[in-house]
């Protein structure tokens, strides 16, 4: 289940964000969370499976697209298609918008798209 970030999830979100390159220091994590809390176009979503939060995606909404700024999966759940599931759920939330990536999220997004294409071909 993809849940929109709220203040009660702050520590969980910071923990998941810390797996992103460039998001290691506490100060940087706090700055990033602050953007998601204060900027209307910045939206953070957490993926909950059973009772655990296992991944997150942070996006910036634009008029005709959204850009995935942050995409992170708990290392214990990597290799299970969790990242692809997050991208798919974002697509379900914003079906009329184009999904874009940043330099940090581009390679992972490319993997997700290839996985989707492979599944469609089967």
C-alpha cells in the first residue's frame, strides 16, 4: 500500500532516504524532509507491506509530468521488485502524467521500465 507522507512517518522516511546517494548526513536528510513537508509540489510516498515500511518515492509534480527525485528500498527487500512496484503505483496515482527521472534515479527507472516491457511481452 502506497501512503502519502505525514509527520508521524518522519523517522522512517529519513531512514529510507538515507539509502539514496547524497542523502547520508542527518542535516541533508532533514533538509530533504523539510522540502517534502513545505513545498506543495514535492510529494513523498511510503510503501507499506504488512506492518513494515519497505520503500519510498519522492516526486515533484508539474503540469503534465512528475519527476521521481528519490526512490529507495530497504536493503532487506531488494531484488524483490519493490522499486518496480512503487513506480507502478505512482503511475496508477498519476495516470495522465508522464513519469520522469533525475540523474540519481535514471538507472533504476530504466531497469523498472525494462522489467515492465519484459512482463508485457510474456
